[in-house]
C-alpha cells in the first residue's frame, strides 16, 4: 500500500493530532507511512496501528457511513491522504485486493476472538450475546451496526 499510494499528498502530523473524528463525515482515506496511530471507540482505545501501509477510514467509505472511531497520532507521523477515498479504493485492482485481504484478516481475528470467549466463558453473565454475534457474522453479508447492546438498546452515548 505504501508503494501504491506514493502519488498521494504526504501529510506530516505531530503527536496528538486527530486524523479521523468519530461521527465525522467520511470520504477520504489515510495511509500510514511512518509513526503510530491509536484508534478509539468513544473513550476506549481499541487498537494501535504502527505498520506502514495500514489504511484508516476505508470502512466508512465502503459503507457510506460517518466514521465509527476516532484516530489520533501517538507520535510524529507521516500519512498519505486520498481525498476521494472511493476512487482510490476502487481505482486500482491491486488496492482493492489489499483492502479485501485486510478486512478479511480483521473479520477473522474478531470471529476467532469471539469464539475463544464463548469457549472459555460459555454462558457467563454479560457474555450471552457472543453466540448471537457469531451467528450474525456467519450468516449475514451486510450488517447495519448501531451502538448499544441487548442490555441497553438506547444508550446515552
């Protein structure tokens, strides 16, 4: 992805810069060239990204939704920016293939993690939704996600 994005503008960022804002409009995608990023869902850090070539913003572009997470730099970072993310993602079959592989890897990781949770904790209180999530991942091709849970379908956030 680093090679395939070389034609895009390079953006230098300092520690603490916000790359993407949760709830903000989608459209562009960012490719990490150097540095480190932290991904937050609300106030919870859910991922750290340090691999050159990692892309952020692609899920909201593909789904046509607002950004589902906030991404900030945790050290000085260099990123390439495609303002028209859709054109970038679909403009080259090699890029499209890399995106598909990356999304498949992430889905596989989440599915494996949820299966491990179910195996380790069974029907422990608070984890009863794992079976339902696994079923949805296995059966559905398109899922419209929304915040909340079975315990609180209309959370305050």
